[in-house]
C-alpha cells in the first residue's frame, strides 16, 4: 500500500456513489491509500486475464491506453510523481 496526504482540499473525478462515477471529496490533511498490486490486476485496464503473466498484452489495444490519465498512471512499477523510483530511467 502507498499513502499520500492531501495538501489541499480536492476532488477525485470519479469513484463515488453507487456506480462509482461520482466525484470523491478529499479534504486537506486526509490520507489516501492505493495499492499498486491491485491496480496492475484490473481487468478493465489489462484484460480479463490480468492476473496471468502474458508479455504480449503490451502489443494489444488495452483499456490502459484509452486516455492520457490511464496511460500515464495505470502502470506504476516505479510509482510516479515526485517520489518516483530513482531507477525508473
């Protein structure tokens, strides 16, 4: 699990409500946790066989590549942002 603390009040664009499409309020000072392990096994991003080792998936039209946000933040082997692993490059 990775955690971050909100430096200012903000909103996540979706994830709230019954259908998870409503915005989510993140108040200043709130801790937000996320699991890279779980992210990398999302069937909507990696296909129905996301749990299987299948390198050729990177040559397919994955949900991971549907928009700029998921392309940039949907695969985080080295994390991202200012705390990105020094070995990523």
